[in-house]
C-alpha cells in the first residue's frame, strides 16, 4: 500500500475510537461480581496472584505492578510455568486472578482444576463470559469487546486495553477502601521524580546553599558583593534582631541602576522588597516549586517559624528533578 498521511491518521483515529468504545462499555460491567471480588480481596490476609498466557500475561504483569504500588501485595505467575511447578508459590490464603481473552487456552484449562483443588478463590478477567474459565471462576469480570482494533480482528488491542482498565478499576477501588495516602505512596515510591515529590522537603535541599544576608543599613556595594559571592541571585535583609525585613534580588539591583544616578548613597532598605515570599523549612519541596511558579520568582526565603535559615533557589529544585 502506498504511504498516505491521511490514511495513517484515519487508521490511528479508528484504533483509538474502537478502544475508547471498549472502555466505555466496561462501565456497565461493574456488577455484583466486581464488588464481591473487591470485598474478598479487602478482607483477605493473602496476596493477589495474577496469571495468564500470551498478551494477557503481559497485562497481568502490569496489573501486578499497579496493585503493589497502591498497597495491595501481588505477584505474577505465568500460566505455563504454574503447571510446570511454579504453582508451589501460591499460598493457601492467596486469591488468584486469571486473565484470558478466550478463556479456553490449554494452559488455562489445565491450571484451573489445580487452583480449585488447592482451595484458592479464583477470579477471571475474561473476554468470553461463557468460557471454561468463566464457568469455573468464583468471580467473573467481563472484559469482552465487540472487535479488536486490528483490521483482521486478531491482534489483541481493544481486548488487552479492556483487561488493563478493569485491573486499574480493581486496584483503585482497593486503594480507596484502604485509605492509601500520599505518605503510604511515598514509602514504596522513594526513587525518581515521583517519589521526590512525595517525600523531599525544603530542609533536604537548602542546607547545601550559602546563607546570603545583609543588614538594613548596608550600602549598595555590600549588597552587590553579597549577592555575587553567595551565587543565589538574591540576599535577605535582616534587622538587628535577625528578623527578615525584605529581600533584594539581582533584578532589584538592575532596576536600581536604571532608575538612580547616585547609587552610592543608597542602602539596602532603599531597594529591598518588603514582602518577600517565604517558606517553612519542613515544607515539601514540591510546595516550594508551586510557590515559585505562583509568584513568578526563582528564590524563596526559608524560615523556621520567624527565624531566617537561608534561601532556596529554583535551580536547586531543577537539580532534584522536580521541574
């Protein structure tokens, strides 16, 4: 077929439409079996064991990752491996969820009686509600689709999308029931930018910076030297009692030079901003970023209640991967 940009676009749009329709249809499949399965898992002391074959196995792996990351301990067990010895990994209290489009795969047919013999509860996320798998499952989540996005109606596309979405609905339902909070999330997501947004605090960052400060009556040349030497683009202006009275940024210096001729007579109080934006030292770093964005600034004065501790710069947050 000759390449056509319009044909490519139409194929892509058709694919998304078929998969979107499959997801919309799932809204009507959140039934008593779904609720009963959530209840069973919520009250269970065991793990969730997801299994499948082919593309369904790949989706099962992703659902395991989502469940684990939202507070529901889960493992993946490939159906082919399960019937060749790995079924020994399943504990008495575990609940099994089997994913299959047809519900008739040979490996699945061998595995199901073994699961039932062990006395484990079995749930099915299945594309054929009348299949062998569905008939033998304790809970049936209907993930059937009228068609695949594949023009030959063969390659799993809409069906795997539906399986994945059903798994997400299950995981988030459990998350809500358990009251899984941001703190809980942070405990098991310590790495990467996502983890840092949940646990990294201003305290962890600003302490590595110098602490720029000048007195209220400091001459302009002292202010400039302080800003330049501390390399944070600003300095706090403090009273004799060490109270923060203002901030002077390098932008304030430039505006002063444009405005005044006799700059040598000016003092810090003449050019400072009297209402600096501040943040408490124990605040989350991501909140500091939000403050900077809201006020269109690149520095924040860090306080312990009213005591001046130092300064946080936007570059510090960039280095931590928060931007």
